[in-house]
C-alpha cells in the first residue's frame, strides 16, 4: 500500500522509493515492484541516462485503485482519531 500511495502522487525513481520507505530493504522493494508490474498495476521505465535511472509509475489500471486507497486512508485517520480521543462513557 505504501508503494502505491507514493506512486499516487506521481512517478518516482527507484532510489526515491527506497529512501522514502523506511523499513523495507532493497531486495524486498524490488520484489514488490516486480509483482506490481507483473499484475499490471505499476509500469517500469528504464531511462537511458548516465547513470541509468529506473522510473516507476502507476498504470491506468493501477490508478483505478486510488478511490479504494483514499477510502482506506480516511478510515485509518478516523480510526486513529477514535483511538486517540475515545468517546467518554456516560
């Protein structure tokens, strides 16, 4: 979900993703990106620059997940607010 959320704000280089996603190692990040690519959710573009740069982006199909991710983020915020400020029992 974090990878999808990051790509939801625009294309990202591999190193941008790696730096932003604390707690995920390069091997796991590569594996997750590969699976997302296989499933048609993320596209991978190799830029012919020096050094070679790899860009990741959500595909049109991947962007179709945005409403679901937005709803999950809203639920998470609501849940966090509920936990931080529980209702006072009567």
